[in-house]
C-alpha cells in the first residue's frame, strides 16, 4: 500500500506537466492517427494528450484510479480503454500504431519485462512505433530490487530486429519523485519492421 501512496504523491506533484518531449518526438515518426498503448500511464497526461489529438488509447497502469487521472473530455472518453493492471496481468494488447512506455519498463521484474516486451512486439503493427526508456546499470536505482536495468549491449540485442529511429544513452544528476538521483537512461524510439 505504501507503494501506491508513493505513486499517488508523485502524480500529485507532477500535476499540470506538459506531455513528455519523447512522446512529441515519437509522433513525428507515426504515419497515422490510430491506436496508441500507454504502458505505465501514471498521471494520465500523455494519454490525455493523445486522446485530444484523436487517438484511440489503451492506457495501462498498476495504480488504481487511472480513468479518473486521465479525466478525458466527454467526447474522447469513448476512445479510452483504461486498465488498472500490472504488466504481469496483461494477457494481450490490441493492435497498435504507437506503444508508449515512458519510464515504466524499468519497474517491471525480469520475467515481467520479457512478457511485456513480447506483448509490445506482437501488438505493434508493421511500421508501428515504440517510444520509451530503459535504465542503465549506472542509474542510482540500479541497486533497488524493484528496478530493472540494461547494458548498452542488452539494449542493442533487444532492438536488433527493429528500425532504430532514435537511440540515446544519457547520464545526469537531477530530481526524481523520491529526491535527487543519478539518472542513466536509454531513450528509445524504434519502428517495428
């Protein structure tokens, strides 16, 4: 329950933020407005941004109350499928043109990650775009039991059969929902062939 409380505090602190720049960059590489999946939709800002632009959105988050956090306009709510579920409880995802996983995949356990990556790959239509982040081994949270990290070679292996649109590895010191930390992040935008 403390973990849910932590996430609720983060969502409150992040209220009013703009859509993530990574989402904006990914949309430049999507050929049509269609179906988007927002994995780890969190505060709902990115899902709401997509809904406001005409997308059909499947939003998934383990913290209950996702539909309320997204608070879509009435005319967009019919295009929203909000699922209060963890990655391990997803059996399938619908066909999609965009899968967004902003800072959510590092919080999957190793077995969950393999499962969700298989679902992402299966859900994306040919030419569909994945946009998300993975944490590197030098991230301050790498020692946490509930955080999964990847090396550059593991990221390369994961994307071996994808068309890489943008891939950057960055490190910086900065704030987090739990105070200051050292970030080691792989930012990924990749297209399914």
